C-alpha cells in the first residue's frame, strides 16, 4: 500500500470515528479577540463588550471538545490499526518422515495426524514387498505405527526379516518431542505384533535430522514439507526411478540384466540355501535316529526307530537319559516342519525326504562354499552344476525361470515397470512360500 493510499485510508477511518459537530455550532462566527487597547473603553460600551465575550468562550470550549474528540478517535484508531496490523502466528502444516530399514528399506511420509500419506521403496528388496498394489495401497491413509508394522510383518513373512533380526526406524519431524512420540508408537506396535507370535527381534529408533533422511533417500530439500511432497510424488519403485529417459533397447538390456538375471541368481541362491538347510537338518535327524535305534535302553524290541518308539511308548516307559534323546528328536522334527513345511510323521516319510536330498547331501560342503561367495562370476561358472544338482528336487524350477524370458523384452517404460513389478510380485510369493519354484 502506497503512502497516498495509506493516508486516504486513515482519513476515512478517522472520518467514521469522529462524532459530527452540531450545525448550530458550525454556524457560529469565528470571533477574533482584539488586543486590549491601552486607553480605557468609553462609557456605555460595557454591555456590548460583555456580550462579545460570550461567543468567544463558547467557541473556545467547543473547539476544545472537538479537538479532544478527534484526538481520542485518532488514538483509538491507532490502537485498533496496531491490533489489525500485528503479525498473526498462523498454524503451520505439520509433517514427518520415517525411513524403515530391515533389509527392505522404505520411506514413509506422514501428515500432522501421523497418518501415512506416501510410501516409496529405497532398495530392490522393498520393490519386491511393494510390488503388490493392494498391499501398497493398504499402507497409506492409516496411522504410521500401523503402516510400519504391516511393512515389517510382510518382510518377515517374505523371509527378509529373520528371527533375532533388527528393525531400524529413523524419524524426522518438526520437533524432538513429536519424533520421540512417533518412535514410541512404532516400537509399541511392532512389539505388540511380534511378541504375540513369539517372534524375537531388536528395534533401533533414531531421531534424525532432515538432512540425514534426505541422504538416505538421495534427495536435497529445504524443508520437511518439500520432502513430504517429494515422497508423495516420486515413483514408488526404485527400478521405476532409474529408467527415466531410457530408450527401448536400453530398457530391454536393463530388464534382462537386472530383472531376469538378477531374479534368476537370487532364486538359485535361495534354493541352494534352502536345500543346504534341509540337508543339514536331515543329517542331524538321521544321526540322532541311529543313536536312538542302537541305544540299549530303547524300550522297543523291534521297530526301534524314533517314530516307532514314539508311536507305542510314552516318556514314562523310558529311562530319563533315553527320554532326553527322544525330546531332542521331537524338537528337530518340529523345527523341520516349521521351516520347510514338511511334517514327517513316520520313518517312511523321513526316508523319502532323505532320499530326495541325498544327491545334495554329498555336495553340501560345496554348496556352503558357493553360498559364502555367490558372485555373478561364480554364478555363471557354476550354473550348469547347479542345474544338475537341483533338477530332481525342483522340477518346475527351469520352466518358471524361463517364463521370465518368454514374456519378451519391454519396449516402453510402462511395459518395463509392469513386467518388473510382476516379476517382483512372483519373487515375493516364492519367498513367502505361496508358490513353488
């Protein structure tokens, strides 16, 4: 507002607030009191002189009242204008961000009510978890604690979060008190969800600055509001953010290198790890079963294997040392069923499982060496041996991997994202045990 406009505005306000003068008062002539003459006034002029002084006193008092009223109105206006033009502290939007690191790593943007308004993956494992659009949709519009718990449970179910693993959450909000409160809500939610299932894990909560969160995400922002808007608008998947500007040939090459070959190697690695775990467990059960069958304190005259003894005898029929061996075998059988989904309730079922993995058992140490240093180079060198090794165990393994190539190479960004997301979804289902490789 210019000075001229401001003065005009003030005059208008003063005009409104100043009480109007009486018309009779305004009609009175303004009499100027002449200075007293040195000579005395002539006789007979006293009455005129007295009458001439009255309007002067009346006019003077009236003008004083008007001036006082105007002054008071001006003061009142100044006070009012001071109130009107004081800077008002408007409520500022409240934002927050959480980076959840399990191995799958994702960033969550939250609003002032701690509800999630955006989620983005920060590594390939998180791409796998978020590739299910229904699951992705369930993470937004809900309290941050609920959303993070759902993400962690999904990571556990898919095999990323192991027993005794760690969930790390870094939080940045506009204040330390709110950050602490948000971390407490997340920790309580996680402990509530996992303790009910007897799943042990460790939690690490970090109150981080916005700069640290930006470093984790790989962006540079000036405020939490800008950061939240960036998270909300950025592509959810890391692979989608990496392919901007690539042509069809580059998309196809990248898909083959990162998606097909990458999932191929990961599936082989996971299968080898699973086979190695099965073989180790089966060998331990086989050795303990032989020890049980050969024990002189075995109460069974015939059928002295663990399964036969357990079928016909109770612990009360056994000496304590022998009962302890049976309890150890109980634990091994139960653990195998829980880890690999195969319940062996008879010696015959154990033998069939043992025979299936007998070829792998002979090279279990070689598998362990592969897994300890499973680089792309070693993967390529050992691929033929791996196929020979796994061919009888996973009949559909080759067919399912070949289906990735049969889809054809993507020629557009949309095709790349769709095919990669579908590959990630299938890989997640495999990790969760919902499909067989």
